[in-house]
């Protein structure tokens, strides 16, 4: 993960197009201005424009992703494993943001099934 503040124009739209193609996923703007992805009542993660993805993971998964350099701490919960942030600054970041959301999607479907 890089540390600059450069966003990739259109990243949010590209991520949204892919994630909303998955069965049962809905997307929309939340009460804090974030653009979230949900599967039923479960949030898979949310975007802040084209520059950041925020999401949560079980702590064991979070630690593994953190050690791989794929996520950092969520800015609202610094130092608290479980809540994650992913900067979006390159094409590789766009693809990994999609992969991280897919990880949460697959976990939710495996645990709870698809919503009615």
C-alpha cells in the first residue's frame, strides 16, 4: 500500500460496477456521505470517493491482510484490528479493493446465504 494521497479517477465507478454485478449486492449513499455495498443487512464495505475503501474483517483475517500490506487501520479506529482502510492510488489498488470486497461477499454468503 502506498502513502500518497493521489486518487484514481473513476475508481469508485469501476469498483461499483463490478461489485453490484454480484448476486444480491445493493449499493447506495449512507448517512455519513460514504457509498456502501450491502448484501441484505450486512455491509461489505464502503467507498469514500475514488480514494479510499473502508471495511471490516474478523480479527484473524484482518491480521493476515495487514501483514500482507493489503490494508491499514481505519482512520476512525486507529490501532484497532478488525476495521480496515485501503487507499486507492493505482490500478492494482482498484483490483485489490474489488478482491477485498469479494472476500467479504464470499464470507457473508458462506455464513448467511444470499438474502431473500
